[in-house]
C-alpha cells in the first residue's frame, strides 16, 4: 500500500474537481478523501495504483479546471476504509475563482426537453457551466457564501447537490423552478400593459418583435435589448441611450445566423463557441438584414452567441410563440459613461426613460461584469475588453512578487492585485469620469481583496497628477509608485507574452502623461520591466482646447495643417473647404489660441494624428465617442493600396518623426481628386513604415531584435497586420497582446510588473 497527500493549486474549485477525483478514486479502488481548502484542493489517497491515479487525474481534469502546481507528500498508510469528500477547510490561503461561463450542452438539452424537470427553466446550470465570479462573496466557494444562499434547495436539487456521481454535485447555483430564482416582467410603457399577465419570457419576445426596448437582467448586469434588424427600434435605443455613433453589440441565435451578416473563419467560430463566449469583432457582409445604425461607419459588427439559458429561451420561443430573431442588440444596461447596473430597483429608476419593459429576476449579482470583447489577429484571439468569462482568471508572475495594487489609468480602467505569484486583473471598470464609476472601482477592489485576502504593501499608479486613481493612491496610506503610462503598456505586453529583459517598445495611443509634463502617445523606447529610455516620438503639435480637441478632431486637423503649411495655411484651408465647414471665425480663434498658447497643450499623440487625418479628408469632424475618428479612417482602408507618403525622421536625441510632408501630400491628394479610401490606406501604410524605419535605427544602436507593440492605436487591424508584416520582413521578433487588452484595459498589469521590479531593486540595494 502507498499513501500520498496531494495539494493542487489553480482554478480547481467550482469546476467539478472534487467529484471528478472522487469518482476516479472509487473506480480505481483507492481510499482516502478530497476537500476544498482556501489554497485549492487537497487529496489524501492510498492504494496500489497511486501512480496511475495521479497520471489520470492530471491528464484529463474537468474542462474548466486550470491546474497550476501540484505538491506531493508521501505518508505512512493509515488504512482508510473508503474514499469520501470532506467538508471545505478555510485555512487562510489563496483560492483561484473560476470565471462565469456559458451554458453547457447538457443543460441546454434539458431546458428544451419537455420531459425534463428543468424544461424552460432560465437558471439551469451545473458544475460545468453558469455563474461563478458574479455570485461569490467569500471563500471557500460554498453556497452559503454566494448570492444563492437565500434559495433553499428542494429535495430533488438537494439530492443532486450531495451526489458525487451527479454533474450538479456542489454546483453552488444549482436550482430548479420549484426552489430557485425566477423571472418577472415589469412593464413601464402603458401601450404594453396588455402583456402584464402573460408568461414573462413569452411577453418579452412579443414586445421585442414589435420594436420596443427591454432591459434584461443577465449574469453580470443588465442588457438593453431590441431587434437588431429593426432600424426604427435600434434608432430609438441609440437616441435614448447613446446619443452617439458608438457600435452596439449584437447577439445571434447560432453560427448559421451570424454568417448571414458577417464573415466567420474557423478560428472566429471557435472563439464564438468557446466557454467564455465573448463579443467578437467580425467583418460585415454588405446588404445584410442588420440595421445600419447598429454599427455605423464601421466595417465590423461586435457579435456574440447566447450564453445563458434565458438568452436561448428568448431566441427560440416555444410552440405558441415563435421568436425568429436574426439578431438582437445586447448593449450594456447603463446610461452613457456610467457602470452597468445590477440592482432591480435601481435599474428601473435609472433606465426608465430608455427601456419600455424590464425582464428582471431575484438572483443577486455581487460582482458586476460587462461582456468581454475580442478580435482575431493572425489566427489568435486577442482580448480588447477583459471581463465576463475571463475575470478573475489570473496571469502568472514569473518572479517573486509582494502584494500590491496597481490602479490602471483613467480610460477603460482595470486594476490589478498581486497575490501568491499571480496577478489578478479586475473586470472592465470603465472610464473614471464620474463618482458612480469610482464607486464601482472601490466596490470591486474591496471584493477582490476580500476574496483573495490581499494585504497590499504598495500602490502603483499613473504619473498623471489629476487622475482620480492618482488621488486615490495619494490618500491610500500605502507606499506609492508612479509609473509612466507608455512604459506600463510595454511591460503589460511583455508579461502577457512571458518575456523579460530589454526590448524595443512601441506604444501608440491617444493620451499618456509624459515625464516632461507633456501629453505623449507615440513612444519608441528601449525598455525592460523596470525602466525605459525614450528613443523617438512624433513631433509635438499644439492641441487647441485640450480635451475638446479629442471630441472635435477638426481642431487637430487645423493644428496639423498650420504646423505643416506655415504661413500658407490659408490656401490649404480654402482648398479643403475648411472655412465653409467650420467657419472662418472659429479657425481664426484657434489660430490665436495656438499662437498665444491659451488653453493649448503640446502632444505627440498618435491618436490625435489619426483624428487629424480623419477630419482632413472629411470623415469625422466631431467624435461622438472615443476613437470614432480613427475607426472611421480604418473602416475605408483598401488592402490593395501599398504606397505611402513621405515623412521626415529627425536624427536628434530622442529622434523626432515630423509628418509635415505627409499632411502636405494628403492635402495635395485631395486637390488631385484621389479617393478617401486611397488616402486613408496610404496614411496607414505611412505609419507602418515609420515604425519599421525607427525600429531599425534603434536596433542598429542597441542590437535588440525583440519588438513589443502596445497601446490603443494597435487595436487597428489594418495597421497591426501591415506593421507585423513589415517588421518581420526586417528580421524582428514581434510581440503583441493576447490575454490582456492592448488598450488601457491592460495598463494595470504593466504597472504591477514595473512596481514589483522596482521594489525588488530597492530591497536589494
């Protein structure tokens, strides 16, 4: 006889690991026990097939399990009589929590099986699927420490819950229509009161078919929903909620339906069908049934599949009520720039002027989460917003790490906490522009610190002195470590790819506070995870009006033309029709602001250059949402256009890229009648070639061959694909983001990595 005590860490709770071990051990005649602890799972097992038991356990664990470490201690036999599952042990360790995942095939079959007791039950789940992160209040992950605690299981659910051979064994959200949560429909629009006494899901389907808007409570918050093929309904939703051109996410019933309005390749299909089921950006097909106002001036739709039983029931209806929806808009249930709402009463108050009806339920949401957003580049999924399905999946830190908090940036905020060799990145928080978002930030931080029992000794934050997160850091009482924005981008991508040491970093975005107090955003640097040296940047140009110039790209167009043409700028404005478009008085005022440096800041931002070109060629004068100008510019690019514009790289320290000749050439192309598509493509090619030329120069002096690309500008598919191709042709090994966003959503991870390295340097003298 042999006896071994096995400790397993990773995501091994709430994923069916204990019943898997129990059934495996009993099938092999092993004795002992398995239990959950705050560190993971502990197995004490003895028998004559120890090696075979361990091999089978580790080679084919449950689908949602993620094993990190396995420790073994050989012990003398104690002659266990049976193999059992013991009660969970709370031993003050770290437990990794599984993200929320989509409904599994077994549960999906049950809700459409008229003979099954869970037929059409919208909260059907098992150990292999359903909510996790959004319902957990504390660890160990047991029912009484989740929002399911108020629901006392009926005898049948209780039997399933305690049967190790049942796939619902210790599935904490386990329930049925007898004992579990239920839905109800609250109708606000008087014209729809006729549906008040109908079955809620059936009534919701009918209301959506008539072109109305319904707020629907899901796993991590509410969606605002309408028929995506009904232009009138989508227009009403846009007018009521967005008042901008920002794209709406849509949900389709299946892959076949998606292929009616988008191109889907093999990798994209796998992402859509993955357990995480994110929103995936897909190339549009022309002349589809999707309403034009779903995603205006954009070549892609953000599409996802139904990931909860409720979604499936809405799409499929029943024998009496046929849904037949090609797609439904499923956009975050919030007011513009506010966090997603999770409380039934608050949502009906906050969204009363948007939704005509509210499909609510009484299962509590403890940790709100938006849908994740993903794209596929070079055959790999790349996250652009990391939230439902992925959070709180950790990123391993390959070096010793104290417990710290990294607060992220002002836009697309996430924060990161470190614990036990892991970086745990929060769900998408949003733009830190109001108190509601700050409250969400603090709520999520409290919850994650509690779950992971994190006791931070330091806080990393952005250099910008006016960010809400910077002020939070200053008031925290912890050791503060300021991190330059673009250095954090590069470190984030390095940790995402598991690399260390010096690299050539290229970080392009819209805004980042520089060490010189100016607005950076086009940084070429030699960097590691501790320090950086700025090697090159775009030429500083005036940003008249500060943040107003972000909302009004025509201001940057005026600034770039004045800079490029000098005293002859009026001729350029006249040939472009700027005086007619914007008014001679406004342009004169801008000229005065720039010359007198009134409410004007210098910026090297790549994002502002994209804005300027978009406005110069007449695509986007005023942006109704962040990056609208750049998105509209990418949307018209033609891959058959391969030429570019002249540009001047000034050999100074650091080097400076002057786009004056580019701007002059663009104006000349407009005068000569070239199409917007050709000009946009040539401009993108120019940026890609500049990256290649500057990286080559840095490499010649540093002998570095590894290049890291990060920052929101690299969400641009046309640009990233051209840049990767160009750099690889020159012999460089290039790294881009995969598991964390290239935009500011990945910033906190880089801040954490840099802070840890700097603390280690201080400690080692």
